[in-house]
C-alpha cells in the first residue's frame, strides 16, 4: 500500500435544474459544520455538515443539509467569502464591494453598509489595533494603489489606517503585523504598524497565478519564478529550501506538516519538513481549495471534495512498514512541536533504532552508531547478534527487534567473510565503548563489559583491554577470569582482580609473571607496576605481606611502596624503619624521604640518616664501588643544615674514620672552631676547605665572627713553618676582614714589610674607605637637616590675615584669640581643635 498523507472524500455535489443559469461554485468558506458557497450567478448558499465524532466524511454526502440561499443580484460572481464567528457575520466580496450577511439567515446586516470599490479583502485572525470585541479586515481599492485596514465591530466598521503601494495588489495575506503582497510583477513585505515596505523578488506570472499563502509563525509561501514555491519569513529571509512544484498552480493550502498545491487536474502534496513530494490526488476541473484545521476542501464547478489528514500515528506506521525510517523520524520530530503525541518518546526511540539497523546491515557504521545512541538501543540487542558473544547476554533477555534481525545472520559472515566480519567487530567495540559509561549502557553494564573484554582479548587490543579491567567495571569475575586465563592474559587478569577488590589475588598473579611462572609480555615492567600498586593500596596488611618480596628484588625501587604513598596513607614510621633494618639502601632512601619530603624534625631520624650516610660511605670506600663525593656531599649538607641530629653520637661514629671534613663540621656545631680548623689544616690537609669552612660557618653571623674565625686560621698557619706561604696568601686575599693592628702583633719579627705590603695597602684602603663613607654619611645627614630647617623657617615667616569673621575649620566657631593653628592646606583652627582635626 502506497503512503498517503490525505484521504479523499466526495462531500457535496450541487444539483442543477435544467433551466438555471450558470451556478458553478466560485469560492468557499467553512467554519465548524457550516460551509458557504459563492456561485457564479451571485448566489450565496449555506450548507450544514452532519455531526461527526471522528471527522470522517466518507459517508456524509447524502446527509448534508442545505440551509438558506441568498441571491445577491442578477450578475457577477461571488469572489470571496469570509466568516466572522465573533459577530455571526459572513463577509461577501461581490460586484467590487464588501457586504455583511448574517451567517445563518443570510440576511444583510443593516448597520454595516457596503464598502465600495474593493478588489480584494482579508480578515485577520488577530488584531493589534482593534479593541476588545473587534476584528481586523484589510481591503484593497479597485481605484487606488492602496490597502485599507478596517476595524470591524458588531454594527460598524471603519478605516483606521491606509497603506500606500506603488503597484496595484493582486493577492495578499497578513500574519501579525506583517503583510505580504503580490503585485503584477513582484512580491512585497509591508509592516502595517510602521508602513515600511521591502521588495522580495520579481515574478512573471499572470494575475491568476500570483499566490500568497500564510504558513504561520511569521512565514509566507509564494509562487516564485521557475515553478518554485518559496518560503519567506517576515524578516525577508528564507529558512527552508524552496518547493519544486509543477507549472499552472491555481492555489495552495497549508495543513501542517504538508503544503498542498492545486492544479486543474490534480493536487500535489509536499512536506514542509524535507520539501519532498509525498502524494498526488487526481481531480477533474478543480478550481480552488480552502484550508480547514485537519485538511483542505477542494471544489470544482459542482463538487466539493474533502482531503482529510491521515492520523499521524498511522502515517508513521505506514512509513515504518515501508522501511522509510528516516522519513518516519523526520515526520515524527517535525509534528511533535505542533501536535504532541503521547507515545512520542517511545515511538521515536523505536523508529530511530530501526533506522540504525538498516545502516548497520549496510555497513554504514557511523550513522548506525549515532542512531542507536539517539534511540537508546539496549546494547544487548547488538551483542546477541555476534557469534561467541551470546554467552554474555542473560538467557531471559527478550529482544524487541527479532523480526528485523532475522534477515541477516552474522554467523554466515563469521564463517565465510572474516574481513567484513572484522569490520562488524570493530563497530561493536566502538558502539559499546561509546555507551558503556552512559545511562544506556549502565542498565546492562555486566553484559557490555563482558562483551568488551572478550572483544578486546580476541582482537589483541591490549590498550583498551587494560583500560577496561583497570577501572571499576561490571564484568562477571568468574566468567571473565576464566576467559583471560585461557588466552594467557595474566596481566589483565591481575588488573581484573584488583578492580573487583581482590588485591591479594592481583598481586600474586603479577608476582608469578615477574618470577617467570606466567608468560605475558603485555606489561614491560611488571615489577614496577607491583611496586606502584602496593604504594597506592589502603589495605596495609597486603602491603606488609608483599613488602619483603619487593625489597629483596630491588631495594631502591622496592622502598617506593613506602615513599610514594599518598599523604593520608602513610604507614607507621617505626614499623617501616624496623623492617628496613635488613635493607640498608632502602633504609637510607626512606630516611631521606622522612626528612626531605615529610619534613620530620625528630632527632632520631636525622641522627639515623647521618649514621646511615657514614655507614654507606665506609662501605663504598671499602668496596670501591663508586665515587664517594655524592654520598659525602649529602652527609655534609645534612650536618651543616640540620638542627635536629645528635652531634655527639654522630661524632663518635666518625672520629676514628678518615672523614675529616665531617669531623670539622661536627666540631663547629659543638662550638669548637679551633679544633675544627686544625682538623682541616693538619689532618685533611686542605687549606681551601679550611677557608671555605670559615665562610660557611660565618653565614648568618656578624662580621666580627668571620674575622675571629679567619684570625684563628691565621694563627694555626703561623704556628707551622711550612704554612708561611698560606698565612701570607690568607692575609693578602682578605685585607678588608683583618684588623691591621691585631695582625701586626701576631706576625713574626722576621717578616718584612714587603712581604705583607699587599695586605697593608688593602687594609689601609679599607680603613680610609670606611672613614670617608662615614664622613659622607654625616655630610648627607647635615644637608637633610638643613633642608628641613629651611622649610621650617619659610613656614614660620608665612603671613596670615585674621579678621573678626574668621571661623575655625573644625568647630566652626569664630576665632577670637591671637593664638591659632594652621593646617598644611592653609586652613585656620583653634589650637585646642588641633587634636580633633588629627582624628
């Protein structure tokens, strides 16, 4: 059965007596059950339709009751009829005049005189200028190029506005305040409030083919050039593509969502949603049509036909039956805003999914996926189509699309065309991945995740498989664990255990990979992954259970199970230290973590780290495994910067070793600077280190402290005959630090002036420089003092005039005493008001 948007019914046939003149129908009007005919012999006839409960007019032809008939004159056809139900008026355009009849008696309304010289008229559904109890009517003059706006009441009508035009209107209609006019060669848009007009486009139709139809909501349909039906908004723009309709269109009507275009022998139906032709209805000698709420009435010379809109649900089901799913969806979505359907959402989902299956079997996977997601298709409907995936779907699942999916069996592709079947598998993965974390997929998350796991495993998609099993998922653990074991995906198996809260099983599975019991190359650093996992676990029993295994394998990496933990997941420090006593490298790294990262200020931690450094240095020195400078640098930095270690304990550990620099630092921390410098000079035999020691030890101290340290170092040099050169260099390199008078007293009598001339010159220059700077500073202070003094003198010589009308700026009372105060702005006030002014 072909698709039909309208059903045709023969409603009425006019009976003609043999001797009557030409009484052919010229125009039509319909309101409720009342139909009015205007004939060629100037007659208006009233027809009354029977009561119908469902709008079906298929059997009403013989039941139409003929009402009154009124003869208007002896000639000229009735051009147009319009009902005004508010007043029970029937407006008639005949013999170039508009008159008003009663809708039921067809008697003239005596209080409404004819409006003469009218070529066209239209009644507005709404009125902006008329008041309550009035409607608006537009007429065009047969003598002037003008359109008049009338306010029509129950017993009068009057012109309220005139809209001049450059050409005589041939057809017009109005929507709100927008008036669309067709003239002999062009179409115009006018605003009836402002009177402004805008030219749309020209045409070459004769007067009978100029068509202007209101589509509603500020939109008009015009018969444009090249047989195009053009939609124009009241703003002058087009928001729909044009209709390509046949030549010779007599009239058009609107019955959303369709446009009907009438020709003498047929009527064409077009969709406003996609501008495509939908239906053709044949007629013989059609002359015009009239739009009614649920269709149109078409008339010939003697007959009236009704085209009623087929119920939208029936139209949609017909399109679905013909597998025209896109059209069905377009129709459903388009009419929803105008005629809401109770079953709209479910119907839309079902049709969308059906359209998706069409694209699916055509291998148009992108469009199919979009439609399945839009239609909220149950993912199990897709999963069950694939071989080896049925086990992922519960046995009690009932498919809603069995009839659709029986036509194509993917089992055949699976056996005969593996390449094409692979494309379907790729689509399955993309679709399930897209819906897995949406409401659509969460309704059956177990089936979706199980299917994805099987799919990724069979396709060898390690990345997506690992992402699936790492994060929380709905996989059936028993079913999926067995499947992963069968395919040797042990790393993914461990991740699946972990995501389901089985931490021990996960770690043990990964340990077997690391120890070589299982072969799975999907993770290149399985040991590092185990360490990272343990470092993030909140289950402390599991951490302690596997801690020894990780540390035995690699202390430097294994200690990260303690050092890489989140701030709120730290383990008891003493328990960790107790465990790490067996692992010195891990112990040292953990102590560094406590002090440098957790900022521990406990003496035992700092002391323990210092002793650990010493032990490592001695061990490395013994085994000569590596450069000692890195570890010694860390130890020295700790000894200099830390304030929390036990100096005596650490000193006892290093005093019998060759760690002379460290001894010096410890002696310095104990306040024994002389012994510290002696160790550096005589035991370490590093004079540069001794001078650097003085600089480092004096950081944060005053200049006298550094001078004292260097003076002590000079004395140590002077007591050794072989360090005379070092003493001279010390003096010459630091002349600004030493006081010349103190140094001269320490120097041996045998030293010549020439030997220390560089020091003496530098020291004297420094002394002179300091004296000059002091004098300069004093001079600057005096200049500043003089500047302030000059300002004071100038201020004291300023003259003020005090008259008897002068008021205090603060209290606003008159100043009557000779003593007063003046603020920096020159405003006078009482001396007693000064404190108030300061506030």
